[in-house]
């Protein structure tokens, strides 16, 4: 699967890393850069051809183009690529504001040529939980609590487990500030970290029909190793708390784990990888990238890239549509607005619905 990348930032390197790890599956044919310095850095680090324009990138015949540019630049780049006839995978979010989402949808929504890179539900543990939920392990899912990632990522997780669509949603958010040490940030480990004020945002999302989400996020929670990641999926017949499933069966209440087979532990010499996940004697997830030693997040990126390639070839469904991305970012913006104003925010049913 041949793809080009527009942009040279941190997210661009996720795709280049996956292509290097699985060269029999992917080929990065070109990277669009702005400067000689960026071109030199990309060529040296990844050995991928660099170009200066979208037309030059498209001349390398990619099956799809990844737009990994800044939030303000994203709508323009996506629109231009669609106008040039490309299939596009846009980084999240596809536009910075609610009005920007509406304008982007009006410009390219009907094209059917845009997907958005939201890989969280393809991460092995989320994929295993989703398989258990869809198999009916906890009955009808009614509530999802996410304490791990922020805004549109968290809402995408909620909507996936709840099968929530595009209807009106009522969002209520509040913030709290307290001391918190941050020994690790995006820029690396911190020497002698001291507790400093950090904001926690708590929000409820009423999706209707008895379905709700609970959002819990602390500044820098992505990186901070002092803060655990938690997820709860509650259903009519039980709940999943991280990797523990409590459910009602014909024999009574049963507690079963989601178990993961990992190689490279102790005397195992198969390599250092997650291989599969099982639930009550049945494999519910298999890592399709065994042999690459990719991290769990990179596994999700690789899986998303493959699904995007199949979609671009008309051989598979949409992995995460522009409509879904617009909805999840709209909900993320509502969380921020409610937290800022202290008032409930109701999102309307938008045109992408």
C-alpha cells in the first residue's frame, strides 16, 4: 500500500515508522516538506523521497495521502487534495473549530474521499474490550468512563462502545485545579519534578436513550507515568473495568479477565510482542503485526493504515469517516465550552449526520 505524507511533524513519523517496520505491507513514496532542513532530516532519518508540492507527491502515484499538518492548515490541505482527486487520510481533528468542521464538510463531505486518523479503537486492549461488548458479554452497553486521553479521542471511544450516532448530546463539564508532579512530558524526563497546579476536567455526556459518557482528564495525562489509565464500560448485564469483566450468567455472577499473551517474557524466545487477547477461553483479538515489535499504539496505526488502504482500493469499509471525526471533535469542543462557561452545552444534529 503506497502512501504519501504531507508534513514533517511528530505525527508524520508514526506513519514512516510503520512503513519501515512492515515494508512488505507499506511504502511511503514521498513526504511533502517546506524547507531544505526538513528535507535533509526526513531523508537522513527515513530514506523517503521528499518533495515541495502536492502535485509532486501525487506524481509518485500514492494510493492515498496522509495530511499531517497543523490544525489551521488541515482544512485547506484536505480540500486541495480532494480537488486533485486523491484519497485522503487526515490527522485529528480535521478542522480546529465547529464552523471550520461545517465548512470542511460542505466542501468535501460528499466526495467520499476523506478518512480521519483515529486509531484508538484499533489498539489491542480496546479492540479486545469491544469484541467482548459486541459478543454481548455485558448486555446492552449504557455508560463509558474514559480517563486516559483527551477530548475527541475520548469521545470516539465512548461513541464506539455505545454505538452512539450523531444525535443531540448534552455536555456538562467542570474543572478542578490541584498540585500534581509531572516527571515525564512530551519533551522528555524532568529533572527533580515538583508538584505544580494541574487542571482536571470532568464532563458528562448524555447521548440520549439512557447512554452516557464520563470524561476524566488531567493535564499531561498522556505522558505522566504517575497517572493510571482507566476505562469502564457498563452494560445492562455487567461491566468491564480495564481488563476485568463482571457479568451475569445463567450460573450467577461471573468475573473473568481479558488475558493477553505476550512473548519475550522470562525464557520465551519468540520476540517481545503482544500476540493475542482471550476472554473465557476464546481469542477475541490477534495482533496482525507479529514480527514487527511495534508498540500497541503503533499496532493501531499500522492497522488503521491497512484499513485505509483497503478503503481506498474499494476493498473495505471506511475505517473512521469524516462525519465521525467531525462529530467527535464537536463533542470535544462542547466539553471545552462547558468547562469554560460552567453551563451545559447541547450539540445539535449537524449536516454530516
